[in-house]
C-alpha cells in the first residue's frame, strides 16, 4: 500500500481535556487519572506537571507516595516552554504529563502577541490596539504558535492530561416579543476556540454543595463526560470520580500501536520567488502584461487624451486583444494577454500619430 495503513483498534495514547470553574476538582481528577494510567500500563517513568498556578506543592507528596518517584514540574506560562516540556517528557521517559492550566498559556500567547504588535505599530507611528482583532487570529493559530501545540498534544507518544478553566458560551435568542436577549448557551474551556474539544476524552467538572439550612453540609465533585471517542462512558456523570470511572476509556487504549497524524506532509501549492501562490502569481502576470501594453501605446502616441488617442486606442486594442473593455481584459489569462501584447507591438511598430498628443 501507499498512504493507507492498517490501524489497530484503540491504538492511541491518553489525551484528556478537563474543564471546570475554580474549585471544581480539575487538578485532583487529573492527578488520580495520571496515577491510575501509569499503573494501568505499567509505566515506570515519573509523572510530570506543567504548572501555571503553583499547584504542584499540594499534590507532590501524594504522587510520590503512590508512584515511588518525585513529581517533576515546570513552572511557567510560556507556550514555547510547554512545547519543549512535551519533547523533554518523551525523551526522558515520563509516564504522564499534566498541564494545568492551559488557559494561562493561551492568555500568555495572546498578551505577548498584542504587546509585540503594538510595539511594531508604535515604531510605525500607529495607534496601539486595545485588543486583538479578527485578522490576527490566523497568525495566533498558525503552526508556529498555537497550532503547533495542538499537533504536539495529539501526536506525541505520551499520555497527556490538559486542564483548563471553564467559561460560559453566550448567544442571542429572540424572545416572544421579537427582542434579542443575550443568554448562556453552554460551558467551554477558556483557550483557543477549537482546542477544548481536540482531546479524545473531555470532562467537565463541577462542584455541587449540599446545604443544611444555611450551612454547607458537603461538597461533591461531579465529572460529566462531554466526549469519549470510544463511546464507552460518553454522557455519563460520576460523583467524586475515581480512576475506575474513566477505566472503560483507558482500557481500550493501545499506546504501543499508536500512529499519529503525519503533520510533515503538506499540500502542494506553487509559490513563486516572491512568496506568491499560483492565484496571486497569475494576477501579477496579468498586471505586468497590461502595464507593458500601456507602455507600447504611450510610445506610439496613443496613451494620452488626444482625439486620435481616444479614437484609435480602442480600435487597436480590439484588433489585438479582441476587446477594449478593461473588465474583460482583467479577466483574461496572462498567456492570452501576452499573445495580444505581441500583436499590439507589431501593429504599432511603425505607427506615426497624426495629431500631437495633449
């Protein structure tokens, strides 16, 4: 076969996204899931933690007690550091990586990009921007920035659990009187818009209080499975989840047979030496031909506003190009225009204007 390859059922590493508001149990759930996954696959390497909230001091003792190895940590909010951490985890044989919280990393990317954008605008005597605008998102989501992190998350031979803060989704709804109202339509992870649903297992954590009068009697942490690609626990809710809650998903994984997406393969696009793609290259060629045609008309004395120029110009253009319409000429292929340009040069080679151009 060429591109087609047989894939073993379940051939993948654990890729989990956990979202929730403060105090919902994200870090606790990620930790028990990491410890359980390490034991399930008999991995001997340590657990690592990319820590943006200084959470590691509170869980390090538990991780060491249950794995026999100290918790490794990187305390940073830099996207570059996050990418480098994944590479180092793979190289050093780390068993599971926890990222908590990816929301801080996304904000750092946006803030840094805006700051550098405004520095550039200031250097060019332009007003600074208060916030990023629509045209900036393509750069932020490029492979060099956030898009590269998504590829690393999904394709690295490493179990990764990513925590992110929850935020509300809003939309407009029309009430019975025809008025538009801004309403909450759901909950999403506070990160790049599409990232929250990239992992294969997505869990929404919430904290539920049981009241006894005005006293909080107990707090339970609920895990709602928003997405399970194996469809084993999809849509289920677990109160105070344990590793066993997620085991139906984890036990279907086959890390040894994992085949990631080949992100090195690119679509073949013809680009010229100036960095233009085929469409822009063709457009530029048409512009060049028409500029040359105008130069030929000028040399022959038919490029100005004299009566002779205004009379003869459409005549010779129609003879050589089949039309004198500017719109029609702009829609012609460059090779057709070049044929017309050759005819125009021959047609006006010995042309002598009867009237002096104004």
